[in-house]
């Protein structure tokens, strides 16, 4: 079904006809019969102008709201289209480059803060200890090989990968461990560890 978009031409013409009819009805000395007819014509055209003008206003309001909504959601829909077109490897790469995100978990001993990575959540207590261990090795990060504790090794691997992906460290080269590109104090500030 084809619908025609309302225009302002009809309400303007109807308003002019209503104004002319009301003006004629106000002429002095006009008999009541013709005066009543012109008042009736003026009222009909004024109502028609009101209805068609309201139709035009509602249509313009809908168009405005639709365009405002499209503008508001444009970044999200564009981002969703890009993600939809990505390969599985691209999605993994995007996940690795997400911004730093810290989260707090409320437990019986208070809030436990962790740094979220794509593979594991690292407790901030571990990060503090790890950065203190890095002070003696600066500019190198503590390597992950040779650690007897598997969980600690996972934390080191995830933290090192996150720092490299964020551009705070460069990857390991051969048997040389990953290397810091920023001072440890600045890393501590970026991670929200003010005591470093």
C-alpha cells in the first residue's frame, strides 16, 4: 500500500479559505442566511486545516524521532555490523584488546578486587606482589617459566599478555622475557594501585 506523505499545502489552502469565509461573514448588513453559510464554510475549512495540519505535524514528529533514534544508536549498530562480519580469529583479537577493567567481588572478608583479562581474573593482591617482584628485574617482567604453582603461572601469563596487548610492555624475544615500556610507577597508576 502506497501512502502519500502529508504536506503543508492543504492546511494552508484550507486556512486561507476559512479566513476568507469568516471575513465575508463579518460584512455589515449581510442577511443571516448567507452569513450562517459563510460561518459554516469557515468552520468546516478551519477544522479541515486543523486536522491536516495536525497530521503533518505528527508525521514530522515521527520522522524527527526516528532520525534522532537512528543517530543515537548508529555507533552501536555500526559496531554490531562490524562484529557480525568478523572472523573467529578477529573476534579473539578484539577480545584481547579490550580496555583495562577492574571488578570487585563482595565476600565474607570484604571486597576482593580483580583485574579482568580474556582468560582469567587476576587478584589485585597478586598484581601488587608481581610488580614488587618486577622492581628487581626492571625493565623486564617476571617470566612465567619455572613456576611450580600452575595458578600463579596462569596469572603471570594472563597479566603479561594484557600488558603487551595494552602497549605497556613488548613481547618476549627468544629466551629474553617481556620488557616494560613504561615505568612501574606509571603502570601502578594505570592499574589503580596508588601505593606503588
